């Protein structure tokens, strides 16, 4: 079960300032951001968010522990597909947080997790009171989401090459020329 902890401390602000999510924020802006975060924890094997569910659209920032992100598939032979393993400094639930739609994957705590949560409602307040911080935060979330998408595209390309036997082929001979 999720346990809500106390508000983040100054030490947590120093830790958060090192994360990609806080890139290009001043220390004072990170402190302001941390005042809007709720400290939470999850037990091992607890589902943090479930694919298809609109519940828990909070942005979750991992301080400790690991979260497996899996995509549930409609196949009995392969009920789920591994997407990513997130650890300290990573943000989880990005798409659900940004667009408010149901989660596209399931997040499962692989061990005890200490994290920080930013709700969409609290973020709306942050936008009104500290638009400069909200804009930087959104830009950072876009970069993080793009990095994830590029990594997934690379994995897909590798899988396609593997499936089509490209890895089994020998390299082209040195005498091969594109101009011949």
C-alpha cells in the first residue's frame, strides 16, 4: 500500500536538483518545486499505476528503489512486454501526467521505493504561481519522453533486424561499392 510521507526537506531539494527533471532550474526554483511535491513510498511488487487506468496520474520521481514498466499484452503466450527499468532520478507516469489519459503501461515496484509525487492539480497551481518553473519542467519532461521514444525505436529496429536474420548475415565484402 502507498504510504504518504512528510513534505520533502532541503536535502531532498539538493538531490532533486541533480535529476534531469530539474535541469535548467535554479536551486531556488527546485526548492519551490519541492514544496509542491508529496513524498510517497511503495512496497516491493506494489503496482504504482496500471495500464488502461486513469487513476494515479501523478508524476512520480524516484528517489530510491526501482520500478519496472511493462506493457500488458492480450496474448496468453506473452502476457506482458518489458518496457523499461526506472531507478533513482527517473520520472514515471510522464504521459498520464501530461495528457491525463489512461496509462499506456503498468509500473510495478521491484523493491521498496521512496518517491516524490506531483499531482496534475498541484501542477496547475504551479503553472499559475510559478509559470517559469512549470515551463522548464514541461520542457524537461518532453526531452525525457523523447529520449524514451528514441530508445524504444532503437530496440524496435534491433528486434526487426534480429527477426529478419540481419544479425546472422556476414558483413559486405570490402570490394562492395555503392557506385558500381
